[in-house]
C-alpha cells in the first residue's frame, strides 16, 4: 500500500498533554495558561535547580503552534531558558517543526543569552533549508563577529547556502575560513566543498579539493562524479566512475543520466543492466534517457517492465512517460497514465498537470487539455504556454490568440509559441505584427522567434523587413548559428539577393549541412546552376557529408537547366557512393527532369520501377510534362489516375482539363471542370506579391481593387505598347479556355504577375529591382513578357514562386469577377429584413437577396459572406466554370443605400 493510502487509513492522533509530554520528569511543575506571540524573556529571576532530561524531546510531541508556545512559556517561567542545553534543544525543535515559521525561531534565537555553536548552526541550517541562503550567510558573518567559534558542523551548512546562491566568489572566501580554522582535512567539510565548487561550475577547484583530501568516503566520490556529470564531461566522469573503490546506486544513476544527455543510449542501457541493485531513480533515469534521445517506444516498454515488477512510481517518472506518449501521439496510452496518476494521488502536482496538458494538446485532444486547464487550481506560466501551443498545433489560431491575450503574464516562451505558431500556420502578416508588439514590450527575441519572423518575411516577399531583421541581429550582437543562418540564406535566395545570401553563408562561424543545402538550392532557383553544382563539389571537399536533402537540391539544379546526364549521374551515385537510398522526392525530381526533356516514356518507366508507392507530386510532374509536350494519351491516363488518388486536389483537375484544351478537346475539358464543381473542388487563386516602401501588395488576376488601379491600368497600356514594338505576341496557348483569341490576350495581360510588374514600375525607382513572388508557378507568357519588360524599361525584374513546386507545370491565374451591388434601405426599420440587391456584372445572374440586421441605424450583415458565396456558386451560368471563393467584400451604408463590392475568383484555364 502507498504512503498516501496508509496515511488516509490512519486516525488522526489526539493532541498530547503538553505538560506531561515536555516535562515528564517533574509532574509538580505548574501548567501555564496558553498565550500568543513570543513570550518576554526579560526580568527572569527564577533559579534553575535541576537539569531535565531533554534527550526525550521531539518535535512530534508538539502538534500545534499553541502547544509549542505553552512549553516555551513554561521554560521562561521556570528559568530553563537560560540553560544552554535546554535552550539549544528548544531552538532545534522550533527550527525542525514545519508549523513554526523560521522568523519566529529567529526571535527565540535573538533572546537566548548563552548561545553556543550548536544554536548558531541550528539557526543557519533552518534558513538554508527554508530557502533563505542569504540570511544563513549573514548569520555566519554575525557569528564570526561575535567571536563564537565555528565547528566542523558550521561550514557544511554555510557551504550549502553558498551552493544554493551559486556564488563561487563567496564560496572561495568561506573556503579560506575553513583552511584557517583547520577543518580542511575533515571529510564532511571536504565533501561540501567539492559539491559547492561543482554546483558553481568550477570543476577544477572541486577536483583539487578532492585530490588533496586525506580521507575519501563514498560521498566524496559521488560528489566529484556529480560535478563531472553536471559539466557534461563524459570522459572524465567515466574515468572517475571506473576508479571508484565501490560503485553504489547513486553513482550508477548519475552515469545513466550523463549517458542519456550525451546521446549514449546503449551505454546507459548496458550500465543499467549491470547494476546489482536498482531504485526508482535508476528506472527514471533510463526512461528519461530514452525520451531525451527520441526512443519513445523503448521508454514506454521500459515503463511497462518496471510497473509489472511492482515498483512504485512518482511524478518525475510519470512526466517522462507522458512526454513519450506526447511524441508518439498515443493519446489512449497517455490517458491510461493519467488514470494511474489519479489512483496513486499525485495528479495535483503542477508539473504533472502541465505534462498532461501538453500530452493531450500535442495528441490533438485539445478539449481534454482545456478541461484539465480549467479544473486546475495551480496554473503557472508553463500551463498557459502549453495551452497556447496546443491550440496552435490544432490550427485554432483565434482561440490561441484569445488565450494569449488573456495571460496574466507573458514570458519569452509565450511570445515564441504564438509567433512561431502563426508562422507555421502561414499567417505571415500576423507574425510580423505580433513581433512588433513584442518589441514594444521590450522583450528580447530568441532564436525561434527570429527564425519564424524571417520565414514570414520570406513568405510575404518582404525583403525590406527581412533586411531590417538581419540588421537587428547584427546590431544586437546576436549569434547567427546554423538554423538562423540557414533561414537568412533561404530568405535572401528566394528574394533573388544571391550576394547577400553568400555573405551570410561565409560569415557563419559554424555551417551545417542545411546551410550548404540552402546555398546549393538557392543558386539553382536563381538560374546559377553551375555555381550550384560547384558548391556541391566544394561541400564534399570540405568534408561535409551530403544528406537526402542535398541531393534533392542537386537534382533540382539539374532539373532547372535540363541536365539529364548530370542528373542521372548524381542519382546513381547516391546509393553507390554516398550510401543514401533514394526516396520518393528524389524519384520525383528525376521524373520531372526526364519529363521536361521530353523523355516521357523513360519517366513513366522510372515511376514503374520505384521501390515505393509513387506520391501525387511524382505523378503530377509527369502530367505537367504531358501537357508541355502535347502527349494527350499519356496525359489523360496519368490525369485520371491522379484524380482517383487525390480527388480534392484542384491542380490535377485543372491540369488535366488543360491537357484536353491544348488539343482543342473542349468537351472533355468541360467534363473535368464539371467534375470539379460536382465534388466541390475549388482552385487556389493565383496571387502575386510585391513589396514597395516596406508595404506588401497583393494582386489577383484581373484585380481592380488596388487604390492605384488607374495608374496601373495606364502602365499596362504602356507595357503593351512597348512590348508590341519589340514584336511580342501573347502566348495564348496558356489560356486553355474556349473563348476568342482577343479575349485570351486580354485575359493574359491581366494576370497577377503583370499587374504586380506594372505596379512595381510606378511605385519603385531604379536601380531597385522589381521583385515578384507568386504562390503558383509563373506561366510561360508572363515569364517571357517579364524578360522583354525588363529590357524595354531597363529595370531588373526578379520573379519567383513563393513555395516550392510540387511538380505541376503550367499553373496560371484564375480570372476574377467583381460584382458591384447596392440596395436602398429604409433607416427607420430596426429589424431583420430581406433586401434586394441590384448589381451589374458581365454575366446574367438572377439578383440574390441578403439578410441585414439593423440596430439603431447601424447596419451589420449576418453571414453575408456565406449567403453570397453559396448563392453565386449555385447560380453560376457560364458553362465549365465555377466560382471558387470569396476573396474580398466591402460593404458600406451611407444612410440610404447599402453599397457592396464583392470580389470572387472563378476557375479558368490555369
């Protein structure tokens, strides 16, 4: 039965008779009345005639503060308080009793007239044990000033207080006192000196004390070993452990902990198996070792073995087991561990509650985590941070932000969780805004926050803000480690600033394989394939071992330039030279490389030879190649297979439709479009991003909503005029839609890339490059036009896809439709009304209604977004097209009329 259960079954003992318990040797003594406060110790004239036997006194005889005060009062009245031995026993009882405050004991101490070393030691020990080390040290200084001679029991207490304060300078001063008083040869004092130096991080002085001690006991060996373990010095610790005359459980446990921290899991297990005796700490150390080294299955298996042997568990062990459950996402096992904690009565520990909240949140059971959070009486910072992280992991950014804003206090972990969560969810704008809020709170960002913010700048193509972040890092002297440096390289490369990326790379003190990978891939995506492959060769020359991602970058470089033979050579040497088994991404790169080169049959055969199931990206690369090279037969076969594999993927449907359309097979193209509508598949609209003056601007195809749209339209006309003079002819093959040639040219010229370029020409000045980021792959016509625009306007234009391609090619913008609506309103109406919205648009649609709610003349619109979206989707009349999603809606009320501008994007040729 557990201690908790035993205590629960035992009756609470009645309060003892204080006079009989404390003064059993003399029943004739009077019993004083109870009193509160510290009795006065002045004007006591009672003469002590006998010395009682105080050896039988124990704090267990006093169950309440009141009873202790009665005993103290009696000692004052009888004069026993002036007896040094009696006073020392009384103070010892006071300092050892949890129900007596340490300051109360200090008041008693101050009134004692004949204090000896034992009394001073007792008071200092009380302060040290009650987490007041500074008061213990001050008391020691007062002891020396009062010429009270310290003994060998004084210095271990004082040195323990120094260890708690982690003050090596103060420790050296106390050490000099030890030497002067001649206690340096005492083994007990020597052990506490070793421990003090080890805790303060001065392992060399700890070792010096150890080597100079005339007598060593088991505690001496354990203390110096613990110092090496704390410093993480595996070799010295192992040498010391091997030299120990007798290895006990504590020493073995320390070595298991050290092996775990240093990643030597097999050594830890070997030592554990060799132990003749194990305790709870031994099992906890091994399970924590597995957990720290991501061997979560082994951690759970070890716990199961331990529990089957009937070994009692504690909250420290349960926390390690819950961590393994959280990482394995085994919420059912975690719930069983939760039940075990409830049964043995340790579920109220705040650290365990935090581990449970983290486990449930990490496993996706955010409701269970929230229930624990709401029911907890002891929430701390970790509790709040765990819940914020849990909601973000589940994609509930709004709930996470609400919880974040309601936190009583926020630490760096709170800000880091929220900012990195926003970044991981693709909410880049919110990431930058929250980062600015954090700086206003004078919070210094950590590496996680910096990486997240720079990644957000990359996603937004916010080069100016990314450069500001880099300048902030330099100005504040922050170290650019592997992760942060790689993130900066990635940002500069994706924004086309190759020289900046190279400067970051060569300025890094430590370069990881990820840093080399970012540079190799960056050169490739910027068209510098030769430099990319040269960097790969330099990487191998410097002894850096390439990994799987390295070869994805190298094969990507070959793909960019159509280097088929080079790509084949690198693909073959992966396994033969570097012993890296190609994975599905490497096969996908090779399929794309072969497909782009027109080797469609070889690409299909390579897919058939893959040792794993091809993913949709690999098939998508082949489908894109079929469209590019006009192989309708293979394209239809591959496209149908892709739709079966992933029926909700918009790109596969549209690409197959475009394969048909490229050959003029409009009926089949419309059938695919109809299938999309039937399954509710909508295309992600193409969006181009440009930064100007520190502000990020987004454009959709056919966009008319930008505040400077009139200037943009004028620039588009000027662009068309100059391009025509250069002999430019729009490549209407990319418009896979059955409309006349003139409409195709108009559609092409209002693609989002061209709108962004036009804005860049009017919003930026030379020599600033015009940098365009696109969420989809840039269409062939826009790419060709951009080259000519760069030439005729004498401006550098950098176009890049915002994300890495999944192998699909030919992706282009959707065509937008803007619907302008208005409805006369009676301001005197204050209820729910249906209003008829008149609107104009290029197609014939029946006029929908929208439900409006009026309250005191202020109009709000209830679910207008969904009403309009659903209505327009179901009533769209243009064959082969469907509205995808509402992109923007602006509604205003001027007192007489509701004005509505809605922006939708429908599926056209991509």
